């Protein structure tokens, strides 16, 4: 007499363990919640019963199951749209489509089940999962629920599958065929029988393990079965039975009463395979939820395909080096760094936009280590901060095999075609494709230009319309009658609330309220918002607008800035999300009324439209280094009138993707006294992120210039002092290095000095800098050759950075934002620049007083000064002493969230030199390769 394999009992054990496993997993991942979506078309009663059972069991074990019920009139397109929506929902880890599809329209169920992402196909019906199972490729394969449940029952019998003869009766895609594959890869010798099989009873009788799934009531008889066989009955059929109330009863495909006298184990119907199918569905959902969490980062090292470098000596031009490497397709790179397909929008094959939804999916992940690369006070000789940023990232990825992201600013096309050239790094430490990095990228700067100039146009238009219309006419046009109805737009309601007007019916406003609502009364002399374009053009530094005959003589002097000087660029770099960006854009102050009231983009009614123009720009751009490690390129604000750092959003995404054992390397513009100070006091204050180390880049020849070395002239060979050993000059210049190390240490973050070496450096010079740095507060000092050797040339730097980040971070801000504007300015000047004090000129004091009155005192300070000296005087090199900093003007970027004092004249629109870079830039019409870009 056979033992009964009760699927009901075994499934209860599985569900109990599953509930325990989910609860246990939540201890390390509190936000973990497996999600199952069940799609039903129509209203079949049997489907309703099955779905109700699945929902009940899911809830009991801690799985959130959602029933998506579509009407019987649903079309194939509508069903596919629902499946795609669920595919893109990161809270859904498993999707099943309840079959059959009960629709009045023709729907291809095979097409629908194959539309489910393979990794969410918890029914195991997708052709990808079927193919993997057929080949025995179990990595990432999801087993179909019923065959998996059958295998669990066989194992429960205690009978070893390996070496047994197994017969599977039936070859359906859902049960028979995958069951045969499972038995085969568990080392049974498998025979599959079907309707055309000859001598069926004889073949069945050879089975040590028999699985029947043919849909014929009591088809397999007792004399067909080998004595002692394990029999798994997958059938469920209804036959007449006058003893039952319903007049029928359920039986399997096996004649149970006959076969149980022959077999050693047998499953009943009902209560056998059926409950196991649901249990395995839940098990599959849990396993896929775990896989998605573990794929989310922080659980291991990426399987990153590194690109080999073929370094040449002498090093060719940057463009030649970049074009000699074939980048990976960005789709592959995205998969390697655990981005999901729905989180990536491809822009061609080598760059992509990444969704901010990654932050929601990975909110439970711990951040990686956060590194900022800065430098000594810049010189015309260059220190190589961008090159070091990329070289360090390459070294961490290729030499140390760490998960690593570089986060860098997007360059303006002005300098690219002007005098500076591109900003992709250099030598064998670059972002590629270099041409796409430096030209257009994905259009973020163009979006900023469009948004900026829309606001500029509205400022002029509003001043014009207010000056040419009466209050009632303005009101009638601002709140027009539409088929007898007038209504305020959402942004107009915001303005009413700002004015303290609570009325919502446009017809109820008094004449005085109408006047307050329609009159911004902008004082043209106070307008600070300028038009922008991403081209160096000195002749746009002062222009007159309004000279057309229809503008009725309403002219005004203003100017163009370069696009990256726009406050919108600073907002892009400092925003933390779309909602935050919308608020910041609305808060931008463009001027004041004649009564001294700040006028904002919200007041002008344009901030919603600005956000629409910026909706794609807010997503970081994914690219790669020459060695195939990932890079986020996002935002590129000025480092003088703005904070000179790439975006907070890119850093946050990268920190989640690399995981707690990974690294994010970002760069701060200009020297440590400017870019690094703003990185800490503005960027980290806004983001809440805590940096783990500073990499301070220095070169021997730049330090010599700070020691009093001769002036360098473009196109003229370097003076001997820079190409021959001169320890005295070098030691004097190290005073600048000492001060910048001190500046970094003031924030409680360990400093690693990266000595970017050149062939003209002597061993004695390099050793002097190393020793000096360590004696003056650096955690370590390392010689680097990443420009010539790529990541291999920065391997020692990477090791030093890893060691430095193992130390506790005692990060702190330099000042409390609650201090007065004057005190905050003075703190920066004394502590970071080494000044004796500050002198606030009358205009600046008047502006400070106004900002305080307007409620802007508690914003951080963004000093706009020369980058060529620690002081306000660009001619003073090294570590100047005994100077007082004059504060000439104080302006505000309220949307970006900082006050910026001006210590001198700041050029916000560069001009073209006599010989711009574009003389050398061209394209080969045959190959379409760009030439001459640097």
C-alpha cells in the first residue's frame, strides 16, 4: 500500500519556512517587501477561486500580492501595456498572467507571457526561462511552479532521483516538458510519452518515478505501474458522482485506488500537486525579490568588463588616445553596474540617461565611500585634477577591483571651442567617447539655455505689458474668461497665497487685490537675470534690448552670460529631486519691485514651464572611462559665482550603486580654497552626504611657480626653472600646498596628496614634496603617472585612498549658517584664504542689509574670487600674508540657495582669443571622425 505524498502538508511546511525566511531577511533589509502581481482578463469563476487562494496565501507569508483585473473586452494591446507597466514597477518582483485569458478579443497568451520580463516571470513560462532550463543553465533561471512543486514532493518521499528511470506522461509547455528537464538535470534517465507514443503501458511500467499530466481522468491503471514506483499525479478532472451534492467529484489522471496498491508513494487529487503549485509561486517570488535587492548594489563586486589599455610612449594627443579605444555599449555597462533596463534611457550606443527611481529602489542600501578631488591654487601650467579624478577611478576599478563611479561636470562648449579645450581628462585617463562628452552630450546645457531664456523673455514681456495696460485689462488677460468661466491657474493661486489673498473665485477680488495681483512693478535697474548662450562671445557682454518698433521704446541695457553661469545650472547641480527642483526654480529672484520686494520666477508664472524644460536634464548621464569603469557626467556650474561641483543627484545615485564597499570619486572646481570649500559648505550641507577623504592634486612645476617662478607664456618653451631641478624654488612654493592641506583638515577629512608627475621632475624634487606633505598634515602623499599609464599609474594612489577612507570621518562644516552674512564671509576669508580681515564696501553692505531684511541671512556663502591666488589678488602666489579682502558686491542665488560676494570683477561671458581651438577642429567626411578636439 502506497504512502500518501500530501501536497497540502508539504506546502504548509514550505509556507511556514517561507514566512520565517522573509521575516529573517527583513532584519537586514527593513524595507524588504516581496511583491507579486496577478493579471486576470475576464471573470471566469475558476480563475477567481484560484486567484483568491493565491492572494490569501501570499498575505499569510508576508508577500504583497496585487490583483490586476481587466475586463473581458480588453484587447491584446491593453494587456501588454499593463504587463509593461508592471515590468517597470520596482516594487513588483513577480508577475503571473492567469490563464486562460477570458476575453471577447483574440489575445495571444504566448505573446503575453513572453512580454513579462524573464526575471519577473515567477510562473517560469517565459521562453528565456524555458530555454535556460532546457540547457541546464540554472543561473538566474526560474523553474515553473508545478514541475518545481512535483520535484519537491519526490524529494520528500526520500527517493533519490539520481540514476532512476523517470517517465513523464505529457509534454505540455507548462508541466510535462519542464518536468522532464528538471528530472534530467537532477540526473534521472527520462522518457517523455505523449499521445503518439506506442506501447504506452509497457514504457510506463519501466518508471521508478512517474509523473502524469495529460488531462484524462484516471487514465493510468494499476497494472501499468512498476511496483514501488513514486507516482506524481498532476491531473485534475471532474467526473460524475451521484453520491456528491454537486453530482461530480475531482479525480486525477491516475486511477488512484488501483495505483496506490502498487506504488510506494502517490499524490492524492485534490490535495497533492495543486497546493504545491501555489507554494512554489510564492517561493519563486521571494527568491526573485531577494535577487533584485542583492542586484541593487552593496552585496558584492560588479562583474565589470574592463577595457585593456595599450599605452604608447610618447603619449599621443588626447583625441588620438580616446579614439584608439572602443567603448562598451552603454546598455552593457548599465547592466554591469546593476541598473535595470527601465532605469536607463539610451542616447545612442555610448551614453544614457539614468532615472532617479534608482534612489527609491536602493533606498535601503548603504552608501559607498565618498572622495573629493581638489588641487593646489591653479596655475597656467595645470595640475591635472580632472585627469587625476578619472585616473583614480580607473585604478580603483582595475587595480583594486572595487566598485567605483567617477562623477564629473559637463563642460561648456564655450571653452571647448575657445582657448581651454575639452574637460574629459587627458592622456590615458579620460572619459570616452571624448567627442560626445565635450560636444552637446544629451542636451542638458541646451535645456538650461532654453529655460533661462524663457524666463528672461517673460521678464521683459511682463514689464512691457504692465507699462502699457491698465489693471483691469491686465487682469482680464491674465485670468481670461473661457466660455463663461474664469479660473486661476495653479501658479496664480500660489501668488495669491503669497499676497495673503485667500479668495479662489476670480470674480470676487476687489480692485485693490486685483492691482496687487497683476502688478509686479519690477524696477528695471534691479533686474539681475541675464540671457545666456553656450558660446564665447565678448560682444554680448553688454547689449540693448527692445529696439524693435513694436516695443514702443521700452529699451533696456543688459547682457548675455555663458550658459553654465545660469543660476539654473547651479540649481541642477544642487537639487535633490524633481519636486525640489520645481521649488528652487520658483524661488529664483530675478529683481525687485520699486518697493524693494523680491520678484521670483513663481511671481512671473513661469517656473512650472521651466521645470518641464528641465525634466530630462535632471537625470545624470552615464558614460565610461578608457578602462570601462562607469562615469556620471552631470551639471557644470561655474566655480566662482557658483559652487563649481557636479550634481548631488549623480553622487547620490553613484553612492548607492557602488554599495558600502565601493567608491565614488568626484571633482571640485579650481583650488581647494574655492571648489573644495564650496563642496563641503554648500554641496554637502545641501545633500547631507559625508565625505571620507580629500585627494589634493599638486605638480612640481606648479609649486615652483608658487615659489616665485617666472611667468609662463603660451606658445613659448617653458623657462629652465620648470624643467630643471630647483629645490629652493620648489620648497618656497610648497607653502601653498601646506595651506591647502590645512584647509582640508579644517573640515575633519583625511587628505591624500597626489603628486601628478612629469618627466622633467627629478627624484629629489618629488621626494621633497612627499616629505613636506606628510610633515604638514597629509595622511599620505603618492606619486602618480595616470596620464601616461592610466589606472596602473594611479594604483598606489588608489591604495592610499582606500587606507585613508578606513579612518573615521570627523567631517564638520566651517561655519554655522545662522551666523550673520558678514561673519560667514569673514570666517571663510580668515580661515581658508589666510586673510587678516575683510573690508565691506558701501554697496556690498547695502546689499547685505537688503538680503537680511528679505529673510535670506541663513544661506551659505559662495565666494566669487580669483582662482589664481589664495587672496583676492591673482598676482599673489604661494601663501600670501597680511592682506585684507575687499567685498565689492554681494549678490544672491536664492533658488540655488546661496549668497555670493564678489571680491573683484567676474567675467561671466568669456571671449574668443586670437586663435581659438576651433581652428584645429574638423570632421573627416568619409569616416565621420572628429579631428583636432583637445
